C-alpha cells in the first residue's frame, strides 16, 4: 500500500466522520425541536424544513440515528407528557388531549392504545381492572416469580427474595389485583426449564411496550437455544442498524426473563456483558443451554 493511497484513505475516513458529525447535529437539532414544540404536533415536513432537509431524507436519517421514526418519537414525547398530566395532575381526558396538542380525546385514546396497549382511563387508574395471578417456582438458576393475566405471561423474573420480587412486580402494575396461585398459563411457561419443548408452543405472552421494544423482544425470540447474537446484529435484524444503544435499552427493559431470551445477546467483542439478574447467572444460563443442545 503506497503512502499516496494511505493519504487518500485517511482523507476519505475523515470526510465520512465529518459527514456523520453533521448528521448527528441535524438529528440532535430535530429532537430538540420536537421536544420543545410537541404541543403544536409538528408535521414531518415542518421538522424537516427546520433542519434544511427534504422530508424523505429526514425520515430516513432520523430513523437510522434515533431507532424510530420522527412520528413515533413525537408520539413518545406526547404520551410521556400525557401520562404526567393524567397521573400527577389528575387531569381529565379532555384536558390532557388539549394540553398535549391533540385534536380530541379520540386521538388521545388511539395514542395510548398504539403505544401503551391500554386506554388513557386504564392507564390513569394504574391497571385497576387488571387481575394477575402469580407464583414462585424453582429453576436451575434460582427461584423465579412468574405472573399471568387471562391473556398470557405478563412478568417473569429471578427472585432472590420473594417479598422484594413481589414489590418489584407490583410496581409495574400498581393498581392491579393480585392473587398468589398457579394457573395453566404459568405451568406451560415453566415447561421451558424441564426441557419439555413439545409444549412451548402453548406459551402465550401478554406484553406492553413501544413498537420498538416489541420489535426487539420479538427478534430475541428468534435466537435459537444454544446460539448467541449481538446488540448490533439485533439492530440490523429490525432494520435499525445504527440503533444498537436503543436496542440495549429495550433489552434491558425485558419484563419476561428467560422466555424472552435477552441472556442470548452479548457484546460484539465476545464479552457476555451485563444482565438484569446478574452476569454470573447469565453465564450459567448460556452454558446450560449450550450443554442441552449438545446432548
């Protein structure tokens, strides 16, 4: 490789880095603009014009950098504000819609259904009409707490201390009704630890999350037992190649341990990395699954 060619590559890399820096600044400006003006519910064209890009180019660039579309980001900002009004200020649905810049309560309803999986009224009462069965069980990696609604498994976590585990679960559904009992939904889910894979297709999940989180969790379910993936690979699978950090955040929000196998995601360097329920447990799970596959 000649010195002249090395200089050419160096200039090219510098140019790429400079362009990426420009793109980052543009998206940062767009994010700030949306945050400051969400009550006006700005359109794609309005935000694109603000940062001097065509709507098409802005849509593509924003999705690459932020891991979601400008419209979805605006919805996330809007719903966070709406949730604050409903919970902290006990605003009415009409007041909340008006203060958030929405045209009416029907748009507020649609926003909550699409992102939270519940109506504004259901969110306001904190799951008051939601009834959850829960139980504790033993696994090869310690005690677990598993909870279910009539629709499926809504929560599962490793539980070193039962009282603490219940309190953490309860914080996810503050006004739901709880009953300690084992049901068929939980039994089907727990077959995963006994290696009775024939019944795993009976497992149902009842999840609440953003579209982005649900896409990440769905991608995790496609990682075969005994195999591993990386944050970057998951980002590419969901067609958000620059959203590795956002993928990591979504994985860290996984409400269903083991069944949604976030333990199968490692760093690109090969390091297993952190795990919500302990890096030692993650290492043990990965080893256990590898051994099962190789039997």
